[in-house]
């Protein structure tokens, strides 16, 4: 069993409220637009981190993190990218690859809008954790927490903070 904290679009912002949830996770996944690498450096001091760079991230972030991060977590094939789109509207950059070899869990950020949806056609679960940072139009900062046990994704929770 692996407890995951999923966040995105921190835009250089991290605080004790976020870190409280980091400490409760087994792993933290960041879906891009990190901003200042102090965010990921702080997380890495506490927990294992998997991340991708986003469109606002500089050369340092692009050297440290990939554009796409595909890996296995227990029995779940996971693909994280920053700009990925949504079921039936995947970004052109990944559209053919995801159709040819869909993961079980597809994660993107970028929109600052929290969404969790099934793609019944590709038989995958799509998650976008919204935005954990203070920069952007969102009124509520959000993250997701869930558990992977074997090949099962379960116990999904939305974490909300006032902006």
C-alpha cells in the first residue's frame, strides 16, 4: 500500500499546510509548474518525489525533471505530464501515444481546475489535482490524496485550502 499526495501548479509556493500533507504521504507526485525549485527541494527532504516540469518552469527544473514521467507504482502504470488535456480532448503532443499505449492512471496539471474522470474508451483514470499555489485564477487551492494498493487506486480525497 502506497499513500500518494498529488499536487500541481505550486508556482514557487509551499507552506506548512501543504507540508503537513506531505508528511502524511509515502510519496509525493508533482504535475508541473513547480516554479522555484525550493518547492521540490523542500518536499524531497521529507518524502520521495516524482515530478515533471511545466510550461512556467525554467532550465533548472527542465534539467532535473522530465516532461513526461511514466512509471509503475505497485501494480499501476502511471503517466504524469503537465499539459495533457482530458479524456476525448488529450493534448496533441501526447494524443497518439496515449491511444497506442494507455496507462492505468493519467495525471496532468496546467488548468488549475481539479478534475477526476474515467476515460472509458481507453480504460484509464485521469486526475488533475488543480493548483496548490497562490498564483492563478483559482479561488480554492487544491491537491489530491489517494492510495495505491496492488493494482487498485482507492481512498481518493480532495484537499482544499482557501487562497
